[in-house]
């Protein structure tokens, strides 16, 4: 079945540091890929998405590129802020049927001043 | 656009009681999803509606769980005879399920704030 594997957390970075959160997936066909963010006490917010190979999703300084050859969708940001502290989830949607999302376990990011 | 709303935000109940949660999707979204999220885990799919029809259910959805979406608008998720293992965050999401101008919104899901259930 479909699966998503994220790097284990928690990740602690200093403000303005470079962020990478690794995500790899297993799925048949050509899924859409997503990053969602969950701030403390809140629901999931869509951060970015990509729907085909070599697409780059971007939002709020975050980027991720759909790499079909390595089945990866790593999240990056050049300079993190304290306000980026949250849990980040990588997810895929097989573009058929219910389009249900399959999530990774999440990576908790803490950014310290 | 007011986003996906869920009610209640928190529910504490005793084992064996029944609970019902409500989800109001973004208007005009024809697809509605329920997910369950336990501590330290990603959300897991429970069930899916296309308009008023429940088209898919996960194996996680035992026969104590029932979901409805009358008239294809809001949805309810009921858990009968709750067990301590039902304690989790229950998330609702909706999607437009089609192209929207230049944006492909076929599979983009927007989540509500969730209902946190605690079973004592």
C-alpha cells in the first residue's frame, strides 16, 4: 500500500538556520504530494503541493520539489524563524478514487532565538 | 470563505457513552473526509463522502462508528459505546474535487481545527 516516511524529529534549529525535512514515499502511479503544517492547538494547514514530477511547490519561503526518480519530496527553507515552530507532515494522494491522503508521522520543528 | 469548522472542539466522555461530532465543510466543496490523529502520529483516513454518498470506509472504522452527510452539506461522525482507545483528535477535511480556473483543486484538502476526544 501507499506509505510516507519522514525524518524523525524533533528538530531544533537556531533562528535564520537552513531547514531540510526529508520525505520519501511509496505509491503506485503518480501521486500528488503535499506538505501540511500544524501549529500548536490548531488543525492542519496546507503549506505547499506538487502534482507531477519535477514540479516545485513553494509558499512562505518553504520549497519542495517532486523527485520521481528518488521518490522524494524534501521540504526546505533558507532561513527559519521562531514562528515556523510547528509539526510538519508530508502526505500523498493517489490521484484516483477517494483521493484520500496518506500521511507521514510528522516532524516537530522548534526554532530558538 | 469561512473554512472548515468542527464542533465541539473538545469532548470528554466516559467509557461506554455515545458521542457525535459535526463538521461543516467549505461551501461548494463536494468531497468531505474524516481522519483520526493519535498523539505523535499523522492523521489516518477514516471515511469519505462525495456529496451525500459515503463511498469509502477504512478498516479503522469499526461498526461502532457511523458517519452521515445528509443533503451533501454538513457531516456527523458518531461513536457508540466509546472505548479508551477511541481517544484521539478527529479531523474533518473538504475538497472541491475539480479544477477551479487555473488551479487544480481536484485533490487539495482543507482541514478543520479538529475535535479532541478524551474517553475516561
